[in-house]
């Protein structure tokens, strides 16, 4: 199809912000799901993707558009959820680099927090347009809820005291943005959308302000970004996750930002033991309004056009690495060249392994979480001698066992968000390799430092 303003792809919107500001809960409210309550420790540790067809968005925005005047030129919205915990800078960076627009979520009771500032830096570095969801307005003392209402209408129903508290907190947040050198104002007063950051008061609990947030996202992207949203035939695709799914084998979850993926395509991705060249067996998506991270019934496709979160099944994906780019080998493409290109990202990670050969072994579920863990260990000055992605097997214990002679305190495997094979566990016990398992990075760190202390003493 032609490149034109009538052929737009869905914008990719990334949700960023400090931990526990309500990013996942906001998406749950729009999806009518309960993803957040199923997360370990209530903390997001992966990037997620959800597709919102425009029909569903229309319904949510309807309270603001009683006369039906709102125009819709987009097929939908692909939303990327990211973790706010400080350990996941790399995932925030990856999420924000995939997106066309971002929603920075700020807790109205807390104002700007450390990862808010970090997210602001990422957005500025990449010149990504963004709006702010000023979330948890239901926590203003005495707030009267009107579920899923437009914000201004809800505000008008509040007591004098609630409105006063709201404006007081709003002023404070505006001041904090000013301290960061940014002009901001509540969105309905914003006359200069291109220059001044819009704040949208929301509640992920009551749904108030959510129609406003969606309407603003749609208007900003379709009015101001139609140039960058024109559909391109050149493929742009990133692997978010490598997952074993019952009945499907090893699959990869990707974000398709541009171009078309087809069943049968020959694809190239970065693998732990070198580039992987394989053929797409099936293209699957979750149901609309469902999170890619959550197991569910998949929809099969012959081809998929950007933008979309897609699960790909294909042979030989076991060693594929999350975070890698995915390329399709076209008729005129040099396969070798593509293979070299996709391997670039892993080279960077491998270079962080300690040259002395002394250090812990680290195992994680994705390139992203491995990167996060390595960043964390580097900051804590814990050397790393080996890395791997995927479950811990006997051979991994064998490798860590080398350290028993060299430096016993490092004869450990830090296993982040990956299963440990039964036999591997038994073998580790026999030879004296300590395996620490956790699905929250800093818990791993705590276990390791306690153990390290006990050995050194
Ligand atoms: P991370 O992904 O871990 O960074 O957190 P998050 O930003 O996704 O926040 P999450 O959705 O996990 O919500 C954190 C906590 O705040 C949970 O206990 C939610 O129930 C609560 N919460 C989220 N949004 C709201 C809101 O609008 N009002 C109130 N009262 N509580 C909220
Ligand atoms: Mg979350
Ligand atoms: Na959370």
C-alpha cells in the first residue's frame, strides 16, 4: 500500500515512570484485566505489550464525546508497559526506544521521584514526545468517585476542599517540572501542546481521567505525528522475550514497529551461540486488549502489519536472545550481513565479563533482565565470570564449579527469573556450588552478599 496520511500504522505508546505509580494498573483499567495483581511482589519485571483496537478506545472516550465529533484516523494503539523499579533502566530504555509517544506516570501524592527523573532523561535524549498521567487522584482526601468519568466533570462534583487539595498538588508538580527545566500544565489549559508538557489527572482505581488520557493520546499522535506514523514497508522488529509455551515449544514475542511479517518468512535473530536463521512457522497475537505477557488463547495470522505485538513460533529458537533485532531475509538481502548485524548487541554484553576469570555466574530469562542484573552487579562491584540465558542445567553448574578452586565465594549461580533443573540442583549440592534463585533482582543480591560474608568470615 502507498505511503500516505490515509495509511497510518498504530502508534506505539510506552508507559514509563517510578515504581508503583500505577502504570500496570492504568492498563488493567483500560483492558479490564488483572495483570498487576498477578505480578511477583506487585512489581513489573518485563516489558509487556497490549494492542488496543480503535473501536475499544472509542468506547472509553465516549463520555468526552457525547456529540460524536471526535475523529479517529488510527487503526489502534500498541501500548508497551515497562517496569519502574530502579534495576530495570535497560528495559525502560528499550521500551522508550521502541515508542512514538510516551505516558510518564506520576503519583499525584508523591510528585517527581528518582525513576521519574531517569525516565525524563531517556525521553529527552531520544526526543520522544510524552504526556504525563498524574495518577491516584482518588487518594485526594474526600474524593467522590464517578467511575470512568471525564476528569473535569468529576472535579466539578468534588467539595471545595478536594478541589483545593487538587490544585495545590498540581501546582507542586508543575513546580517540580519547572525545576527540571520543563514547562508543564494541566492538559485542558495547555495552549501550546508542542512546547508545554500536558498533565492528565487520572485514577487507575476509579477510571476517572482515563477517557481524557486516551483522547489526548489519539489526538496528539494522529494530528501531530502522522508523518512518522505513515506505514513503511521496511521491516522494524525487536524481540521482547523468548518463552517456552506448552504445545508450541520455544517462541519469541516481538514488537513489530514497521513493515509486514508473513508466515514462512526466513528470519534472522541474535542467538547465544551465534546468529539463528529460521523460518516462521506461525504468527500469533493475543486477543485484542490482552497482555502479551499473559498466557491465553492466541489468534493465528497469515501476515501481520505493523504495529503489533506478535508471538512467533519457529524451529531453533531455543537460544534466541530477548532484546535482539529481528530481520527478514528478503530476495536481495545478503544473509551473512544480516547475521552479523543482529549479533552486535550481544557482543556488548559479553564484554562485561570479568577478564580475570574470577566471578559469579549469572543466568537470566531475557537479554533485558540479564543486562539489568549485570548493571546491578557492576554497580555493586561483584565480578562476573559467566553468563547464560534460560534455565539452569548441569553444564551451568559445571562451569560455576570451576570457581571452587579459584575463589570459593564466587562458586555461585545467580538465577534470575529462570527455573533450575532438578538434576542440576542435586549436582550443585554435591560439588558445593551455591545456586541463588529469585525473581526480584535485589533479593538475589541480598542472598549473595549474605552468603559471601559468611564465607569470607
Ligand atoms: P511497577 O511496574 O512495579 O513500576 O509499578 P506500576 O507503576 O505498574 O504500579 P502498579 O500498577 O503495580 O500499582 C502499584 C500500586 O498502586 C498497587 O498497589 C495499585 O493497586 C496501586 N494503585 C495504582 N493506581 C492507583 C490509583 O489510581 N489509585 C490508588 N488508590 N491506588 C493505585
Ligand atoms: Mg507495572
Ligand atoms: Na508495581
